[in-house]
């Protein structure tokens, strides 16, 4: 995991024109969690990143961030 320094969040938020430094902090931890989850390979299951935070990241919307992250685990469909 990358070292985390919460004191940088306000500066990053200002530089990137993000209205709330808490969005920067949450984004850091979301990315760290996703990096860890991508390393899991469980036969028969698929880990899926969905929901509002997923949409915010996909469309680079830094002005709204969901309170939670949605990561359901689904059974893979056999061919």
C-alpha cells in the first residue's frame, strides 16, 4: 500500500478543483481497496465494482461521491 498523508488532501482538492478534501481521502482508499481486490481470483466467483462511486470514477465526477462503495460478489455463469 502507498503511504498516506491526510494533510495533503486539502492541497490536492484545491489543485484539482475538488470541493471537499474528504473526496480526495475517500478516493485514495477506494483505489487502494480496488487494487487489493483485483489480486483475488476465486474460481466460480466474480468481484464487481458497481454503484455511485463506480460511476463517479468512470465519468471523472469529482463533485459528488457516494457515501459507500458497492462491491457485490457474483457467481460466474457456466458456459
